[in-house]
C-alpha cells in the first residue's frame, strides 16, 4: 500500500470523506461472483475494497490509476488492479442521497433508419453533458422485439413497431447523467415527429423521425423501465445473460478499437462520426473490458516488434474500449488498407504534421494513447473482428 501522505488531496474535500458503493467481481478461475463494498475517497481518488462474505478488507486504501469519480455509477464497470468491478448499487443512504439524481441511468436506442447517423447522434448526446456508459449494435429477432415492447401488448400499432425494429440493426445505449431519463426524453421529443416539427421544436425525432412508428429513437420513461431495458440489452454477470446477438458480418471488413483514454474523454461520437463521414459503414459496435491476458493475446503480433508493446497492453486493459467492425458499401475497396489511411500514423505528432485530418492526428495524445487501434496486417482484419465479436462477446 502506498503511503497516504504521498497522495495529493483536492482542496475543499476532507481526507476521510467517501462515497460507498456495492460492487461485484466475477472470479472466472473459481466461477464465483464475489461481492464487495467499494469505498471511493474523492479527496485523492483512492479506493478501498471490503469483502462482504469474509467481512475482511480485500484492498487497503490505495491509489488506482485512471479511476475518477465520474466512472462510478450504478451499472458501470471500473477496473481496479486488473479486476473488472461492476457497480450494482449505492452502499449507504448518504451516498444515495448525494449522487442518485446526478448519476441517473436510462436506456436509449437508435432505430434502423438512423444507424448511418450514429456518430452525429452520439456527438449530440455527449454535447448535452450525457455520458455514454455502454453501447452495443444488435439485431433483434421478432421474439426479442416483442419481449422488449411487451408493455404495448394489445396496442394497434405494435405489429408495425415490431416489423420496424427487426428491419435492420439497432444501437442500444446506456446513458448516465443528471436527471437523465427526463433530459433524454426531452432531447428526443414527442413520439410523433410531426408534432415536434409543427410546434417548432428541434428535437432528434423532429430531425430524423418520419411518423409515430418510424420515430428513430427511444428513451425509457421511468427508472423501472430503464433498469429492465438496460438489463435486456447488456450482459449481466449474475445471470451470465449475453443480451441480443451482435451484428458482425465477417466479410470484407477490418477492425477498429476506440482506446480506453478516448472513451474516457467522451470521443466515441466524434470518432464514429468521422468514420461514417468518410463513407465507411460500421456493421458492428460493442463496448468491452479487456483483461490482461486478452490484451496480451490481442496485441501479440506486436510483441518483439514494437518497443512500446507492454505500454500498449497496459492502455488496452486500462478501462472500457469500443470495438467496431468496419465495412464499405463499395465491395471493390480494400477496406483494411484504406481504413488504415484514415487512422493515420501511429504517432499522433507525426500524424498532425503529415496527415492532419486523420483520426490519430485529431484525437491522439501519444504513441500509446493514439485514439484508435486498427488492423495492420491484411489477414488480421477478419481475425481481429472475430476475436472481439465471436470470442470476447461470448465470454
């Protein structure tokens, strides 16, 4: 444990002030779900873990690199010394009273007719101070769509809604922010887009929707609905439920991974928008937490080749990353080769000098935190997509 006197304390925050959360970690080796109290001290960004079962301290108060207050929200996953801890609830009434409204979760969906506008919609979300806590592109079966809209059973428009929802991929989002349920529903507007247009509102449904069926976006209408809908789409460690199937096609594709530092900086929308603006199609997208073993395995091709291999592995496992399968409508295009050009040189400083409009030039910080990983070797494009969407997605 580090010496407490070495931690830099934030002014105006008492050293002993803490927020308490219930957390859980699935131990794959023992196949056991372990429960903890996670104590977070905002004065110096330190954490402490208390094992609920053994009633003993599991981790003494320690500095955890990269962890910030905004990363701690119900349903979120934080990496503490290589262990992915899921925050399941507030740990005491004081923390609940202080943080409940500022960390409210809701479920949003981008429906089939706006998938090609995903990037600009995600930018709109983050520009309104809403955090994207999770993301996954899925293809619903008729049964899954009926389950999701079970509250509309008997409604005259339900068959048309179901047809719309299974007509193509949708993007599910877990959004977090202050009074997020109300705020998101205000941003998307009335269910019938014409109402928003006629009233002069500039809501997302007014901009992208067509009618009450093809209204482009969805938002939970209550905390209970948000909980149910988030659990419907995203993996749940307790039940080992994976949620609806991803949409990877595994054909004429390459892999792009938005690195943890860029996810933390809320650049998902900017990067995806740039990719779509260049004519590429994002045929699958999902957020992942990579453990040390998988990070080493995924980047193994660079071992002994690049001197920064260990640092690259450390970055990939430092927090959530967003993996994408990239394709193109023009099948004659070599997607891997052309997409590498859009990403730019690995060193952002060189990229800014030689190719200032590339992703790494615009969003990269260092050779390690260079915003995105892309497949470099021709045969690796498909293999890397399969690694995320066939292997990791099923773990």
